[in-house]
C-alpha cells in the first residue's frame, strides 16, 4: 500500500496509487492538466446534481410518482428541432458488441464483425487502478494497431484489417463513482471525467485522422440537467484541444427510471453532440426497484428471470424510446443479449440462440436501429435479424413510430407485471450476486454465470430485489413470507455450496452482499462501498455522504 509520502503531484493532480508499467504514457503532464481543467470547471455542479438525485429519490419514496415535466413541454411539443446527423462510422449500428477494455476483449471485440464496439470502462470493468490505466493503453494501442495478445495456452490474438474493424464508442464511469487515486485539493476526481478526459485527450485527433471521431456512451444519467453537464464538458474539451464543436458524439443509456420521463429533453440538451439513446434494460429495472423499493406491493416485481421485455412497463419504455429518438433523428439502440455460448451443450446453445433471435426480432420490428450482444458468436445472429428488416438501409430512422402515444403512467405500471416470486429465484439472486461481486473484487467485471454474461447491473438487481422483498414482506409462490432471517439462512446455505479456490474473494463478496442487501439503509450503488473498502489503495471507508448522495 502506498504511504502518503509516496504520493506525487503533477499539474495540480495528486496520484496516490502504486504506479504501473507504461502509466507515464497516459498520465502525461498535459493530459493531467486537461483532466484538471475539466474537473475544476464542473466539480461543484456535479456535486449539486448528486444531491439532487438524493432529493428526487426522497420525493418518489414519499409517494410522488414521476410524470412528464410541465416545464419542458415546449421542447417536447416543438416539432422542428433535430439532433446532429449521424457521424462518420455511426451511420450503421445494426450490431454492437459490448465488453471491458482488457487486452484480449479489445482484440476479440474489434475482430467480431460488429459495427460498433462499446469499449466499457463502467459496469463490466472493475475500476482498479491497473484496469483504469491499462484500459486507456489498450485503446490507444488498438488505434495504433500495435495491440496483440497471447493466451496462457499459446493462442495468439491479432487485429483484422483496419477497414473491417468496428467503430469504437467508449463508456466512461457514471457520475456517482470517484477515482480515489487522482486527487485535486485533496478530493477525488470523478471517474467519468478521468475516463473521458484521458481517452479524448490522447485519441481525439488520432480518431479524426482515421476518418471517425471521439464517440461515447453516457451511463446512469437521471435527467436532462445531468446531460447538460456532459454537453458543457464536451464543449470545453473540444475548445481546449482546438477541435470543431460537434465532433464528439454521445449515445445516452436510458437506464434509470427518471431519465425515461425526459428522453426528448436529454436529446435536446445534447443535440449538437447526440447520436442516440440505448435501452439499458438491466440497470433500468434496478433503478425502478431502487426508487420505488419502499412503495409497497404496487411496485414489487417477480423473479428477475420473469421480468422480460414483453412485460407492459418494459414495452412502454422501449416503444417510447424509439419514438423519442426517431422524432429527433437519433438512433435507437436495443438492449443486451447476454447469452454466452456453451459449446459443450448443443441443445442448450440452440435454445439460447433462439431466445436471442426472438429478442432481436422484436427490437428490429419495433424500429430499433441496432442492438447489443455480449459475445462474438452472437454478432451473426443479431446482424442477420437486423439485416432482414433493414435490407440495404443503414438504419430505420425513417420509422417515426407516431403510432406510439407518450404515456408517463405506463412507464411505471409495474402492477400489470405477470409472474411470481419463488424460493429458487431468491437463491439464484444470492448465488449470482455473490459470484459476481467475488469476480469483481478480483478485477474482472464481466462474468459468465450460468451461460449469461453478467455485469454490475446483475448484482444490483439481485440485491435490490431481495432488499425490497424483505421490506415489503413479499410472499413467495409457495406461500412463504420473505423475512430477513430466512434470507440470512439461505445466504449461508448458498455460500456453503460455492466451490472455493486459492485466492478467491468469496468471504469479502459475502460481506459486501450482506451489507448492501440486509442493511436497514439502502446503499444506492453496491460498487461504492465495494470500491472504498477493497479497491482504493488508501482503503478509506466510504463516507455516509457518498453512500446516500450517489
């Protein structure tokens, strides 16, 4: 662990982590000055917005349902404004592959045949210092075509020809996550500023020279004011590097329940830099549970596996998203196909692929312009489905979906959800939650569990469902009332079944899972206490303010 005397400061940023190989290529004095300027221009507003999130959750908890905003009705009713036209490399997004920016995934994603790679520094990447820095190095190495990888088994990975590679769209961390190894005036820089700033500084001009540009996915946005903050950062960043305004393009994940009520407003705030919205289904469900967790039976969902995209409130969300995008010339990107092929079980594989095909067919027929997959083997499936609808067209922006009526009540019509809560579902939430957190603590944020590729949203749904079921005294299909004591017994039983191995982090994972599932208070993101307790080299405890304000 670093001691305070080992810290060093460059251009106002104090670095507290043990240095890793080649980090000086990323943390140059000019790059750090750039990050510092972005931070200082926005830190106060970011904190105000985090506090506003806390206030908004309080309003919802007290019984105030979200509605479309009367004060922004003029934006929604104005038929004339549009977002910027599709940028080079983003005209055709029929299949996008997602994954963390480790070396192997970088090569596999770029060789996958997808149109876009979501290079993820957020939910599928554990924010260890090594991952943060190596992710930046891998992206630059990929753009310079100097990246390769040899597996422990001797398999070599190299990039395809440049013209066959997908467009890179980077997802920085959300506003709630700090980077505690980079301090300004003793306070951490926002993780999203670090991820965005370093990638943009080092690669924006390189990307333009290659005929594309610096493109981003923006996660966890809760309202139009958070989108406005990102837009102001884009304007400042482009000015600082002398790059034309509008060069940056951003796709916003609509993965919080409050953002769903402001989709057009979010596009409006980013309109010169906007390229679309994405239906981030798993985090969306987590956000709904988090915000309505104390509101009683009307908002209690069944087992996670039964909350499909055909449930009424999820249909309302996706159809209204496509309508909002296409009215404004923005792309609508569908949700994740998380299946991981099991080459040892052909029957299971066939069934899994058919589910993916049905999911993508629904999205393509609904008007989405493309969709996500988590594994290279699913790229041909998604591409085939969307190509069957698109034909030679790069997208279906011409499908306005004026047949869809905006309906704010439908977005939170959870009571119409069909399904049951089962003991099996509780146990699966426990097992998957602990397995995911254990892998996350070892530095791997994208985990294959039961033939599904899981990221942090999985663990968030798992623990928030259990918290809500306990709070609501929910009853299982078998007639059992879900109590804290019963869940504790099941947690011990499921933990005892886990296969242990040398160097595993299951004990720590169980501790985190219990903290965020069984505590009376509800930490807004499990990654905040997990990061503070186990990933920061100073090992400081997360403050109460961090837990409630994120």
